[in-house]
C-alpha cells in the first residue's frame, strides 16, 4: 500500500536560510547548540559533503527519519531534484515547513519499518521527549508503518536511514528499490541500533555487517562521519 503524502498548510522556507545553513525547529527557533532543551537545529552540511563524493546521479533521494529537514536542505543544495522525506513524529512538521522547499520534497508521516502495518512507540507521558522516537513494538500498535518499497519512488540515487533503533529492518524493507536502482546508502550503526536490536529482537549487532549484510555481496562499507556508514555498490568505480 502506497502511503499518502502529508499536506502542509504553509511553506515558509527561505533561500537565505538555505544559503547560510540556518535551520529552525518547530517553534521557529534557530537553536544549533540545544540551549532550549530540545533537539539541536544543527545542519547536515559536513555529512552530505562526505556523501557527495560517492554520488554519480542526483535524481531522487529518500530521507528516513528526516526530523525537520536538515538532510533535505543539503541534498537540495548539492543538486537533488526531489527528496522523499519520512518522519514518524508530526511534532517536527512545523520545522519542515520552515526549512524545506516543499516544491522539491514530498513528506510522509509514518513509522518506517520492513513492512506495511502498525507499530507502537513510547508514549507522550515519558519524561524525555526524545524517547517518543523509539518504536517499542514492531508487531502491533496504533502508529502506521510502511516500508521504503511502499513509497514506489523511481530513479532513487540516495537513501538515508536514521531511526534510532530498527534501522536494519528499515533497510530490509527497501530491498526491491535498492536492487533496482543501486543507490548510495547512509545508515547509522551505533549504540541505539545495538540496544534496540538486543531489547526488542533478542539480536546482537556484533559487527556492522550484522546491520547491513543483507546487501552483500552487492555493497561494500565505507566509514562515514560519526556513527554512520556509507554503503556503496561493490562495482562502483
């Protein structure tokens, strides 16, 4: 089932803020160091510049776990025609409307997983708002889930996956898209993924290929910025 795009009431993005890499949160505040106790509005410039070294085409990108659009802005700036953005929490959508040129982006409000269905996530009663981003049950719940393949995006040249836990499952839900278009993939591999897999799947991610090995031998791994991996096709020159 193909998901329905989110409908925004306004789009107040700014060419000047694109130029200066200034992002706003959903309260309209530029807060790059997180002094207001929420997420930092730091840009993705350094990460995307590193990824750009491996990109051969810049048609469509898929940004899973887009928050308020830091990656989409940078992907636009390096020349991508369109970015398909997925975010489970609607609380970030005001920020998206402030930051991203929505004439070149399509936004979806669902939990990305390995299949169509429903999942549960930590509730609003948690003391730390960041905990709300965590999928707590990938079998049932009241939060709609879809796979990357459900999007049916054509000419995909880049996929970013950052969902703070079930990243391996999200990757497996995009196999058809990946096999068809051989995109560059940027995926997080750190303590959040290891903790989620152990707690919810009784699975140990002892090495990075435990996360992305489903793509072998068609892909190889390159260490990216921070806790991220850049996966490129093995026949990439």
